C-alpha cells in the first residue's frame, strides 16, 4: 500500500520536528516513528490505486449490464401486459 519511501519521508519530517535540545533522541525517535507508522498502516484496510481502478471498472461494467437487464425486463413486462390485453 504505502511504499517505504513515503514512510521514510513522514518519519524524517516527524524526526525533524523534534526540538534541537532533544537531538540525542532523534535516531531512536526515527526508528520508533517508522515502526509505529508501518504498524498503523498495516492495520488499515487499504487498497492500491491500481486495485481501486480495476474494481471501479468492474463496477461500471456491472452497472451497464444491470441497466441493460432492467431495460430488457421492462420490455418483457410490456409484451406480457399487451398479450394479456388481447
């Protein structure tokens, strides 16, 4: 889902936000930030953009088929109603 570079970038930003007086904690903080981010993101139920686009296309195709079937059912209902009138 999230590539390592993105996690590293966020980790670096967080570590750089640490005040200079706490620089001796910076390396440990970076490791902890990285581990926490990976753990938190792993628990999320995320999909990649590619998988999302594939499912979006499948849904669009399914919607088209459903609309065609609905139209066909309506036509059959009209034919049935006409034949009952006769």
